[in-house]
C-alpha cells in the first residue's frame, strides 16, 4: 500500500496522479491522508491491517488448506473495511471527474 500524506498542503511535493501512477506500477493500493486534519488516517490504518490479515490468511490457506474459527471471524470483520476502502476509492474517482478534490 502506498500512502500519500499532507494532502492538506496547497503546494504538494508529489501530485495525486504521480502517487496513483506509482501505486499502479508497483501493483499496490493508494490512499491519500492528512495527519493535520485526520482525513483518511483511520481508513489508511484499517486498509493496512486488512492487507496484513489477507496476506496471513492466504499464507495459512496455502500451508494447511483450512481456516480456524478465529480466521473466519477476522474475515467477517474485513467486509466493513472493504466497504470503507471502496467508498473512498469511489469518492476519489468521482472527485476527479468533477474537478473537486477529495470530498
């Protein structure tokens, strides 16, 4: 996951487009945050946690072919994280089309 920070700054060192392009090149997800305004900070942490869980669950499946009850609980919690991440991505894409930034 690639996380761009300081999106509250008027003069940015790295543009959103550059961040998105780099994330595509490395085949990772991309999100922008602002620690100053807290915009998308929690979402970035949740998406990172989800990616780590996904990686662990994939590793377990490849090694023993089954999930534990705890794994099943973790996966059920992931659906709300996916929804939040998808909502962010849809907002970002519609913002680009309208010329607005972020929200």
